[in-house]
């Protein structure tokens, strides 16, 4: 088990909301890169926005930039061979994490769910996006997906490089340059926090610590709400002692309807304890963000059973007044597009909805028992 990353001072963090805002900035940094580009994405699907990234990476490689790309085998099954081949032809190195194979049995469940871009070991982007038109363009109702990325400059970028290099070495046995020191850029105090399946769950442990010591508010935004018992217990305890506990959860627009129904099994006890639950209505809420008092976390982890059991995940935690204001404003703006679930209305839902929730909750429980 790797040691935990330390808090880093003097960073600059900016919250970027939705693909229309973060994709152009990410592409601009790729175009500016002169030395190295490190990319790690779970969901990669060929299409309009991915083609823009492919062409930008080709241009970077042709001007001599070292380009390394880690993609998850399951998450990238719609990333065409044609796109992969044109990247490889110009020298882009692609690593496929944990290729699927029937002989691996349950080890096939272990996925790289992280989302990361580092340009010249100078600026990084981390959050919930993939490279897909569902974050950019889509014909289906409820799209494009609502998601977040954080743009980071400063000393903490060296830890994100270290995290990438560690996985690259694990997959290839190649040791990449650790890079040099990164100059101070701002006033944010930032820490990289990770999950590596059951072996390391820093993100969960850190969130629970903050919730258990909260003084004012616990706000959580997540796409898939299948929290562990310890998380449910912590949220209920916080609400009972008067903390403002609010959850924004994906509503009817979702890519995993079974999770939407299975998650309902947890509503009653949380609502009884005073936790306020809001379901996001306009489109699929894919963002993963939490704000507890003056602390915040953003990244790839949904804090659900599946993420914490099987996946590689990466978040950043931060203390930054300006970024906290951005996150607070976003949370309040998104509440305007939510339907609040009250205990009174929830207890009156029809029997067929209760049956569907019970069925999917039972199935999810069985799945999580898989070893």
C-alpha cells in the first residue's frame, strides 16, 4: 500500500463546469504543451470531441512532445481501432488497463475509473469527465451530461504526475521521469486523495472524518448513490446533531437505471434523520463533489459500493476560499434544478415502485457479495 499524499501549499485551482467549458481549456493546454502530456481516462468513445483530442495529440507528438495515454479496457470499448492506430503511428504510447479476459473471473471487475490530464508537468485537470460526446453533444434527452473538472497549477501537480507514473510502471515496468519541482501559483492548499479498491480507501476515510467533525454543512453531489453503512451512519449522525446535510443525486436521466432504483432503499432512514435529498432533473448528473465546512473534494469517485470495492479513483481535496465560493454557488444553482424528496411524499409512493426498489436493491446486494 502506497503512503498517503501530503497537503501542498500555494496552488491555484479553478472549477470548470460542463464540457463546453472544460474541453476547450484542456485542448488549449494540449496545443501549448512542449515536453510531455500524460492522460488517463476511463470512458473513451470515438466521436466529435474525441476526434479533436486525437488530432491535438497527433500534432503534439509530431512536434516532439512525449504523449502517454492510459485507458481502461472496459471503459474504452467504443474507442475505435482507427483512432488508436493513428495515435500509435505518430508515437503516442497507449496502455490498456486490465484487459478483459474470461480467465480472470472477478478480476475483470477491477477498473481504472480515474480522469486526468497533465500538460508539461505544469498544469493538470482532474474530475469526472471522459472523452465522449455525451459530455459534449448528444441527441438523447437529458444530455449532455452535467460534469466537473478542476484545473490545477502549483506544487500538487507533482503528486498527480507521481500517481500517473506509478500506474504506468505497474502496467509496463517502465519508469517515467518524476519531473522537477513546480513553481508556486496561488494560495490553495491541496492534497491528492486516492482509492485503490479495497486495499486503499483514502477518499472514503477522509470524507468520513470530515463529516464526523462537521460544524455547519455537509453537501454531497454524486451520480450513483450506493453508500456504505459507515457513510450512511455518518450522514444520519451529522443531520441529527443539526448539521445542514444535503445530497444532490442523479435523477431520472441516468446511464445506470438499476442504480437509480437500488439507491432508493437508503432514502427512508436518511430522510427520517433530517438529511435532505434532491434529485437532479434536467439531464444526467455525473459530477462528483463534496463540500464540508471549509473543505472540499472533487474528482472521479462516486463514493458508492462499487467504486470503493473495485476501482482506481482519484480526487483532490482543497482548502481555498475562492474555489469554495465557486462550488457553493454551483451547488445552490443546481438545487434550483432538482426535485426535493421529502419523507412525507416518499412514504406515500406506490407499491410497484417499492417492489422495483426492493428487487434492484437485492440484486445489487448480491453483486457486491462477489469475491
